[in-house]
């Protein structure tokens, strides 16, 4: 449905500017999530929405808090916008501890599920966080939420300090369309809109708005694709465990794993030599891990065959 809608929108009307408020898209998102259109903000992918949130909400007298292992753009936004920040260490099991955010810093941003670990907080834990820090904006970045975590959007009704950011790039399979959105109290949305309108009143073109609306309405395709990813994730996790990997419990469309006998860099290089690409991070706490994105069954077979070949190769003396 989304591709057909984009094709239909690529018509003579492209000579006209798009709706600067993305009204129909915001209405579709509001209906889907059970909120008012005034509680919805849209932008060019969730990265742009997050950038607006940093500028409009997270620049506070006290530093913004986020985990020491998380989405790499958070410190980048802070440097670009001159925002003080503090990182909060994950625990020994690479999990976020809500209690660590109770009495320190100012605003908060957390990816849930976290990236690159894939580990999710429950909605109960998120509610505890926003309740205990009612004095500060709390942004929950839910780029991967549809693959196994609970969205925090229902909490917005009772927590005006909460902003939830989502994207159509992952579970809706529309990374090339560049559509992200935020849902929160109307006052938070108005703050994002003021930042957006200060330099770009027309963030989403006609084809993007049309494709996004169709994607939101195509529930059957959404459920099919997310179910496939969840199933393939379980299949990959089982294979990695058979190979002796330690695999973190993922609620995302990737797994984060390490092998006791090989560094993450060695694994990444060996797979690259076999034409399989995975993500390796250089940070001290995550350097032994590789992040593997869940793909098709054929792609997973290629990965596991490459791993089996590498792990069966005797190490040089």
C-alpha cells in the first residue's frame, strides 16, 4: 500500500508545496495511537525529530542524562547544540537501572529498547522513571519498540513531561521514506513545532506523507513483517547459543552477542572476509560484541555458515 500511495502522490501536484502541518498524517497517527492530532509531531526520520527534541526540550540548566552505552547520536546532538550531558553506566548485565536516574541531572533521554544492546525496559519501569522525574522532560526513543517491547505512549495521558519518539524506518520497512514522529503533551509538541518552523516549515513532501499514511493503515503488512523479524531473531539467537556465544536478550531487530574465544573485531573482520557485514563498536564496554541485524532466512543461513566456517578454523599458533 505504501509504494502505491507514493506513486499516486508523484503526480502533477508535485509542483505545489506540501501541507506544512502534515495534517492528514498526524490525524492518521493520532487515530492509530489513540491520542489527539495536537499531540503528534512529524519530521524527516526520527533523527530529525530527536534533534528538535534536544534543541527544544533537553537543553536544561542541569546536564541531560543518557546511558553510557546507547545510540551514538545523543552525544553528537549535545556537542552540536552546546548541551551539557552526563552518561549513566549500564549495570553488569548491560541493563538500564531506572533508580540511577532518580536524583541526578536534568532532562533524560533513553532508547527503549536500547541500542546497541537491544534490551528493553518495561512500561512499569518507564512510568516509575517519568513519575520520579516529573520535574524534567523525559524522552523515550522507541525506534525498535515494535519488535518486542511495550510502547510508553499510553503513559502520556498522565505524564505531561513524557515525549515518545518513533519511526517508520524499522518495523514499517520505510527507511528510505524518512518519516519519524513524536507523541506527547500538547505543550511539548508546540515546543518542537516552534523549533521546526524557525528554519523549515515544510519538512515532509507529498509522497512521504502519502506513503506514511498508507503504511500506518496497512496493519496486515506491519504485523507480517514484524512477526517475521521476531521469528528470525529467535532462530538466530538459538544458532549463536549453539556456537557458544553470549547473547543479550533482544527486543529489537538485531542481536548483540560476543564469543568467549574471539574478540568482536576478529569476528567482524572474519565475517567481512566472507562477504557478511555486522556492526562492531570500539567502546571499551562493548568491544567484544558484534551487532547482527535480523534479515531474511537466506541471509541468516549465510551468516551462520560463515560463522561455522570461521569457528572451525584452527587458531594460528
